[in-house]
């Protein structure tokens, strides 16, 4: 840009900042024009910006006190991230070596044999189903035909009332085969041949004379065949269901074959082990 000729020999004037110390924008009455007209020049050696914060903390504290709010201090902030010093206990079971289920209890821990426990659960369930005779059956889309010997067919025919009470439905049997049209809801179709063969093997010496003994023998045989085996993985919900179902049984301490289903280790026993 070209400098005009009449500014050639002139020097530039340094601009100044004027501040009115008495000006307050919150006053109900605004100061007169004459009062604002005379502003003293600000001095670089005595800055006035500190005056803006004078009384601010007291005024803000008064406002928060009136509204019930408070400042967040270091103590409150620290409490937000500090976990309470309380003992946390869990009652969830866990599977040990795919054989036992360990469940914490108030007095210590209980260790459950998953196979024996499931045998006890199935045994009582099967006995109840045969007694009440209200078992739900699942019809098969295609009838299941299983070959048997003549002696086995005769034995199964004698067991028909008890098996029907469990949910089995048979068509007219042939000389060397058995035709099944419906199964108990707890039995998979693929497991039927092995279950019936195991039942026939257990009753090879003959069917007990008493009806109750017959139902008991069938319930024990089926419980042993259908129970979860050692080495089977159980999910956490399955473990919890097995534990709850076991202790809901009438005789949860032993299996149908009079073997213990669980043991309990108290805290005092654990303390004695560490005291050696």
C-alpha cells in the first residue's frame, strides 16, 4: 500500500487502554455518562484483574449453601474409587476334574460326586413317575424298532406296565423285535437300545415278585444308565441345578446303591490341616 504524502513525516500514536474501576454491570442503576467519560489510564505496574476474583469464592459458596449443593472435594472424589473394605463371599459351585462339584457353604465346603448325585435325583424322580403315573411322553415321528431275543421280548412284556408308567409306548411286539412309538421326556432316542439292554442285564436273574421291588429295580437300572458320567463337562447352570436338585431329595446323602453322594469339609478341619 502507498503511504499518503501528508503522513510522510508523522509518527504513529501508541494506543492506550482505559478501565473504569468503579463500573459494576450488576448495579440496579447504571452510572451516568459523565462518570464513565473520564477513564484513568491503566498502569502496567499495577494490574487490576485480580479484583475480578475478590469475593467470588464467598458468593459462590453462599449460593451452593442456599440450594443444598456442595463442592466436590478431594475426600469425596477419593471415596468414589475406593472399594469398601467388606468381605465378599460367593455361593456358586464349580466343577473339579469333571468328576466333583465343589460348593461353598457357611460352615466350609461340600464336595459332591456328580454321577452318584444324579443317580439319586433320577432314582427318586423315576419312582415318583411310576407311582403317580403322570409322566409326559414324547411321541416319535417314526417308530423305533429294536431287535431282541425271544427271552428278552418275554421279559420286556412282563415289564410293560412299569415301563408304560415311565412314558414308554409300545406297539404289538413281534417275535424277535420291539416297536416303540413314544419315549419318556428325559430319554434320548439314541440311548434307548443301550438303556433297555442294561435293564435286561440287571434283571437277568428274574423280575422281583413284589410290584414295589420291580419298580425299584427298574428305577435303579435306568438311573444308573441315564445319570451323567464321570468326565462329563457341566455348565455353571447345570451344576447349580444338580446341587439344588440333590438337596431337594428325600435321601440326598447316599446314591440308590447306598454310596455317599457328598462329603462336607468344615473350616475347623481345614484349619487343622494348616496347623500341622
